[in-house]
């Protein structure tokens, strides 16, 4: 490590010399410009403008194993080193082409710009500078909370079209989750920091973790909707699930708001309530389902719905998913407390 002395010229200008070997290797000369980025720990990153930020081209192979290709495409998209992906194969049947086109719709910004019988050209058209982790997480939360609201409404009104729509919307949260992962990787590249990104590196890491929790909540919401679509559940049971969903969504919203504004007191209040729910409902039993996470304000309904398991389709699976939704929402509050220590 080399050291330099800071010199002061005039009344307010600080200057220092740069290492000659580095300047020569970077092709710097009098009048050259460099970029300065202040790091979270107070360090200063100096980057020559000659260092290119242009992304390259990646060749992916598609020879019969479509699932392997999909995994490669996901990895390439998230790592973000290439904005052109050339997909090559001995022959691309129409069915395979259509499947690739549909799969590209699962990504924000990917478009097929050219194709023939042996090659597809996919371009990443996303302008990542204006899309931040904060915006991505807000979007994920909004979609997921709306999914729960819509599902509760659909159960109350026996609206099967809305239940199907809830299942479809889960794909939107997956798209946003991949985009958040992609943006977090970009955030790790210290020479590529968006002017719109106000998070430090540690905060960005916790936003990435929060995205995982919200994604799990969306997946369990879809699981509930899918179970209800496949199984004819009577109205009395649907009413119970509806009430639990409404309360769980309130719990999610409070946890997200606490995380967004790093409200440590609210996060602790949420976790205290969550632990009380575990303690006060632990004795409840729903025919083989541990209901320790079911909200305590509905404890008086437990005896009412016990008999519902004796006849018809059981609701163990939806109730278990609601438990998990509450647990993932509580995890957001745990992350909030971690962030509050920065």
C-alpha cells in the first residue's frame, strides 16, 4: 500500500499526487478526467474514465435441454455482465422458440431482437440507473399486498376469476425479485453506482434480504389460491380463511412500513405481538395443524371451526400458509431492528 501526503493550496483546495505507475498504466495525462466515488466507510474510489462500463456478449447453448438453458439465462441476467445473449443451437424448433419467448417475458427488460433457425439474439434493454432497490422492493410489496387483498375479496364473494388472477400475479413478484437481485449485484460493483441510489452497501444487502421475505409471502398467497381453486371448500371455511388473510395483510403492511422507515419501536411492537400470538394460541389444535402462529384475536373462533374439519375438504394447507405469511412478515421486523443499529 502506498501513502500520500495531502497538500493545501489556496484556502480550501486539497491536492495530492497519484502513483505514477498507476497513472501510466491507466493512460492518464495532464487534463485527463477521473471519476470519484465516496464509499460508505469514508474511502475514496478513483476510477479512470478510460475503464469501459460497456457490457459484452454472452453465448448460451440450447441443444435439447431447455431447463438447463433457462437456468443459464437466469444466472446471466442477474449477474448483469452482458447485455447481449446469443442463443445457439443446431436447430431451434418453433415450439422451443415459443417457449423461449414466453420465458423472456419473466424478465424485466429482456427482448428477442433477432432470430433464425439456429440462433436467437436476446438483448437486455433495462436502464438500471433509474431503477433502484428501494423502488423494486416497494413494487414487490405493493403487488404482494394487493394479491392478499384480492384473494380475501374473492373468498368473500366467491369470485373464482379473481382467484385465478391472484395466481397469475405471483409471476410479477418473481420478476421483481430477479430484478432486485440483479440491481444488488450491480450495487456491489463500486464503479457503477446509480445517481438515484441512496442506499449504502449494507442497506442494499438488507433490502435484498427483505425481497426474499416478500417473495415467500407472495408464493404462499398463490399456494392458498391454488388450493382453493382445486378443492371445493364450503362458505363457512372460506369465511375463516378470509378473516385470517385480512389480518395477515395488516401485519405485512405494518412490518413493511417499519422496515421502510427503519422504525425500531414499531418493529419491536410487532415482534412482541407476534411472540404473544405464539404463547396465547399454542394450546389450540386444528386436527393435526399446529396453529401457534394464528392471530390471537381470532382465538375465540378456534372452537367454532374445529368441527369444520370433520366434514368436507380440510383447510390445513391454507392455514399453514397463513402461519408462514405471518412468520415472513415478522422477519421484516427483525431486519428493521438490524438496520436500526447502523
